[in-house]
């Protein structure tokens, strides 16, 4: 039996997990212990481990059974720095968070996920955190830092500056990102970065950590002296070798401990006197010529000057760092914390994690969210579930099995890639055709394996426990997924409590063989005593704030006694025990508790009778039925044996199984109808969306068409006005010609009256002609006959008769006079 006790409430007592909370809200007494402390990082070796936990052994055993340590290692591998990995493991191992702590951790993870999606997060792996740690220690003590350590300080500050720049750019683009990146936004923007320190180090130290020649005049002068002496020594040694009377082919210029010398054979005689620096049969003799000793001594002095000048430069950097040491330590601490947060976010993104909603039970049967930001992130559609569910985990997956599945898929895809490379290589001229065919066959099998893994995703686990349910009893066949279901629930609770996203990704089912079950056959009483002892510990530690997971409750002893003890144990948890107990069992008697106690609910692992294998789906509300006799019948066991087995099993049990089977079929049909309804709903939404787009396009088309018509009418009206104005100008010109002088003899007043009349008639004619220009008179099928000069025609636009004064046959235009107005019109504008 696997026994797990995971506390759901975060308070001052030891606790282990979180999905729902069942006690008034407490203020954290551990708030300081989960925060990152700079000096704790600086004063602790990087390879140190967390101190042994003082938590009860039964709770530590629960974490071991859940393989929580493996999951912590998996998440920690996403950290970019060694210290970030260590800090993340310690954080995940600390499971005494309060409700507020868990919400804070989840908010950090969510903010880092948003930053990664936006592209504002950076890679922390470029920082050698150990060298930064040593540099901060040295600077605080006033000891010179090395050039490499100084460059890693630059890398630290540049990463911080890049983060600030990315966040500011996002906020400048849209101020909403300020809240979406919280609380990381304030963490980053509050950093004080010494750009003068960065510039100083970059001016004095090269990228490889060496001090630049330009760092100081003394350093450049000393290095020039070293290079000059080394060149002289090399030339001097070469001249000695060339001028030697003995054979010199085996001699060469060498260096031992910074002193230039000549390497000769082990027993070779030299023609020059010197000091023997080293001698060995394998390497030969290293001799420093007597005449080269002064130069070598001068070289050592010059190198000492270089070392002192470099130390002076690095000490200058150290003094500058010491002035900024508090800011540097603050940045160091924040970068490590951000690396930890980012590791959780990257793990969530890598496996498709989802943000878990945590609620606190303030009063009996009344769930409320205590965090305003949580309310903002939770959709209104989810609010009804707060009062309905104690645990709501749709499509939850075991993270370790998910990781195993993903690694297997990646390996298979890599094998396909390698096989393709091998095929291309073997297609070159001269390669063996037989080997090429074998490789093609291997590629096909690998591609089929990848396709099979993609097309047959693992099955999710749906756990939805109503608020009034205290015990969920799960039944099902062996290797049907009951244990994986329990572990998935436990890990989901732990991950939510530790600030990690729970997972909605496919997993692979793993057959788990219990050592205890195998030992039961050998020493049943002893093993059962162990199980009872564990049950006692769990019972003593569980409260109304605990999640208790029991695997194979009542197993390991006589079935009748085990069933009776299991029923009694579960009833005790339902009455005054944990907030929620989930138990798996093979005892059919435990399935009947639901019908006598409303605190119980049944569930079963689905089994496909046609394929004779489990589907690993959990069916809530349905007790599992025994399939042994039906399976035996399908496997071809003689009918006589099957019939006798059914008689011994009993008619009542058979009728109950039939009822359960009908319920299961009804549930399956119901789920199929729900899935079909969801499919049709999605199709309806897609069609509705397309209709909205079509309506929008049609509306835009009508607006565009109406605008074009208005433009055409406006242009036609402008042409008409221009024509009338031109005719009016012509009329005024005619009135002012000498042939009209007779009008002048009648007095000035007649002229004024004539002009007033003209203006009145023109203003009356303007709208008429404008409307006429937009709708021409219909043209008859036969060409109209042009009137002659002196004929009378009708002008419909003026509703007047006019006298034809001139006819232009080529343009089909007429010059007519209507009253005192002379107009130039088209033939189509008049009626003859």
C-alpha cells in the first residue's frame, strides 16, 4: 500500500501540498526563510546541500514515494547558473509555504512566462556565478580581483542592464506590460547599475581577462621591456646554437620557470658553459648559458614590474567595486532569484504548463479568492467552480512520465535525422547499394515509430471532486493507472504549492511494481503490520487541512478483514480526518460506502472489454465492476466453467454488475454526446466568426460603393457648374459688346435691370443644368436630325423654348437663345 499525506493548508505547521485550502488565512512565519539572502549565498560553498529536514518521517516517505526529488532535479536543470540550480532545489524542498507565499511564487512564475513569451527575458548561463561570487568576496575584503573575475562582474551588470532595457521597451510599447510582468517589473527596475564601473573595467581589461597595455604607462613600459629582453634572449640562444662546434641539430631554445635556456640531449656535450636547470632521460638537459644569466635576471625583474603594474590596475578596479559593492550584491541576489524564477517558467513552457487557481476556504462551503491579481487573471466562467469543487484537475498529467515521453520522442526524431544523413552519404558514387537499401528500410521503421508516438498520445487524468465529497474511492484492474492517478494528484498539489505550473501535456503510462506486494506473499502478517503502522502515522498527522492518498487500501491480508478495516479507516477520514482522501482498492465492499454516506464518491479506471486492455481514463461517479469472468469467457475458457463461476459469484452480484455496466455505458454515451456537442459548438462558432467577417466585408464594400457614387455625382455637378458659369460669362460678354449700345441710350437703369435679370436667370438655371448633367436624356436608336438656324427647340433643363442661333455639325452642338440668355448645348440636351 502506498500511503501519502499531503497537507493542503499553508500555515505554521509542517505542510506538503496545495490544491484547495481549508482554514482561515494565516500570516506567514516563514516569509523571510524563503527569500533569497545575499550573504547566505556568498558565505556558503556552491556544492553545499540543504540541511536535513525536521519534518515527520511519514511525510518524508510520502515525498519519496511521489519522487518529488526527481521532479525538483528536472526543474532545476532549467536554471542557467550553478547557484540558481542549488537555490531552486532548496526552494522546492521547502514546503512550509503559507497561502500567500504560494500565490506569490505562482505570480513570479506567471510573470516570467509572460516575459519569455514577449522576449524580454535573458539567458543567465553566460554568467560564471562562482567567479562573480569570488569577486564580490575579494572586493569586500579589499583584495585585488582577477581580470577574469572583473569581466564576469561586467557580464553580470550587462545582463541586468539588458533586462532593464527590455522591460522599459515593453512598457513603452504598452503600459499594460508593467502589470503583466509584476512582481518582476519592480524587481528589475529598482536595480542600480554602475555603468561607470562597466566602462572602467572594459577600458582596463580585455575580454579574455588580461589587463590591457593601455591600462597604465608603467604597465606598457614594463611589457615592452619584457618583449625586448625575450627577443634578445631568443636571438642570443640561437647564435650560441649556430656557433657551436659540436652537432647542434638536437639543440633548441626553451624556457624553464621563466628563464630562457637551451635544451640538449641527455648525454650530449655542449661547447658553452652554463647552469644546468633540469635534466631527465626522457626530456634531455636544460642549460642556461652563463652569458645569458644577466639577461634572464633582467627579464625576471621586468616581469615582476609587469605583475606589480597589473596588480595596481586590478586594485584600482577593486577599489571602484568596493564603493559599489552594495549595489553589486543586490544585483547578484536579484539575478540568482530571477534565474530561479525563470527556470520554473522555462520548465512550464517546455512542457506546456497551465496556471493553477488556488482558493482559500474562509467559511464553511464558501470558497473565495484572496488575491486581487488572481481575481483579475481568473475568468468569470471559472467562478462557479469555487463553490462546487474541492479539487478540479481536468486533463492533468504526471510530469516525470511526460518528461520520459518527450525524451523518447526527441530521441526517435534524432534517429530519423541521423538515418537521413546516412542515406545521403551512401548515395554518393561507389557506395554499396545493398547497404543503402537496408538503411532505407531502417528509416521507414524509425519514421513509423515517430508517427506512432505522435498519433497515440498518452491519456490525461481528470480529477474533479465536489466540495461535499470527503473521500473518493477509485477501483479498477491492475496496471490500469490507479497509482499513476494518485501520484499525478500529489505532484500537482506540490507543484502548485511550490510556484510551478501544473501540466496539461500527454504522458506515458508506466507499470509500477510494488515491492510490498511481492513481500506480502512471503510474510503477510509482518508486511500488514507495517502497513497498519503507516496508516496509524498518517491518521495521527492528518487534519482537516490535509490531502491523503491511499493506494490499495485494505490490501496485504485476508480480503474480508482488509475490506472491513479499509471501510472503517475511510469512514474515519470522512468524519473527522482530512479535507480530501483519495483511495484505490480492489475490494468491492468499499464501493458501497457511497450509498450509505454522502461524503463518499466512486470512480473507476476504464477498461476496454473488446481490446481486453485498460484505457487509463478515469470515470467519475461510476464504481468499477469485475471483469474477470467476462474476460475469461472472451479468452475461450469453456462455457461450463464460466457458467459455474457465475453461479458461485451469485445472481445479486451479477445484477449489480449489470447495473454498473449500464451506468458505465450511459456515462460513455453521455461523454460522447458531450464531445460531439463541443465539436458542433466549435463548428458553430467558426461559422459565426466567418459570417461576422463576411458581414464586415459587405458593409465595407457598400460604404466604398456609396462613396464612389457620391464622388461621381460630385464630379458631374462640378462639370455642370463650370459649364453654366462659362455660359454666363459668355452672355455677359455679349451684353457688353458695341451692338448693345442702343441699350445704353435707354439709360443706365435699363442696363442694371438687364444685369439683375441675367443673374437671376443664371441662378435658376444652375441647379437644373446640374441635375441634368447627372442624368442625360435617353438617346433614340436613330441619330437625331440637327435643327436649322432659326428653328425653335425646347430646353428641358430650363423648361423654356429657345431659338437656334448657330449649328456645329461636326460636334453636334447648338448655340441657342432663351430669353436674354445664350447657351451652348449638345443636341442631346434639347428637344426638336
